[in-house]
C-alpha cells in the first residue's frame, strides 16, 4: 500500500527535485505551497530553519531535497530510479550528488545570497568573482562527463540527474553555461522529459 505523502515546497525551488522524483516514481502526493510560510513557526514543525522542501511520509518528517529524493527511490526499488546500495552505480550517485551540492550549488547559493537574498548590510560583493571561478571549475568537470554520456550514471536517467540537473539548470539560468555546450545539451534533454520540474526560463 502506498504511504501517505505530503510535500511542502515552492514551485521552482529545490522542492522541484522532490516533485519530479515523486512523479517519476508514479506516487500520489499532496503538495502544499509554502510561499507564505517560509521562516515561520508553522513550517518550522517540518524543517528546523523553516525552509523548503520538507516531506511527511506516513507521519515521518524528512527535509533536504537530496535526502528526500534518495529515500523515495529506496522505498520504491522496483522503479529502478536509483542503483542498489553497495553497488558501484550507487557510489557514483553519492559521488556526483555530493560534488554537485558542494562544488556547484554551494557557490551558486553564496552568490545569490550576496547579490540579492541577504539584506544590503550583509552582502559582500567581493566574494562573487571567487564563487564564479569555483563553480566554473565544477561546470568544466561536468561538461567533460557529458561529452560521452547522456546521463550521469551508466548512460541511463536516474534520480542523480534530477538532483544534479536542478543545480546545473540554475547555473544555466544565471548565464554560467555559455561556454559549456555539453551541459547545455544535457539540460535540454532533461527539459524534454515528461515529468521535468525544472524552470525552463
């Protein structure tokens, strides 16, 4: 029997990863738009920083999009959206997700904070060039991967592509992928998928 699932999110935020994963798995779920709840006590019940995404699965709460997506796939192994624990392919999933979050997305978030999200008095504009340098290094590595592969793990679409694809698409939207043709093609493939939840703009 399918569990009762409620996703707390906002359209194109990292909750899009969870929505996309749920749809690829064919799971029914309720989604609550939390735009007005960010930072508030109601959402803090599900996330210690009152952020999204968070998910409730049969009364059990989980937050952080990569953890949510990975767990959902482990709960539904028959869908083959993630490799089995202990396999080389699963190690590669962990590798690329960790790489994407730390070497690409971390710098994107830092730049976003210091150019828009933080109040003016907290912004340090001087950090942006070094952030850009680091994220372009990561983009170059990933661009080389997709010179020979359509998807991250074994040439087959998986949840790894959902998680890392979100970060790469953000880099594209911010104008960082102009020199990385393989990454541009990769994002185009993701956007063509039926359940893709990435922002196409």
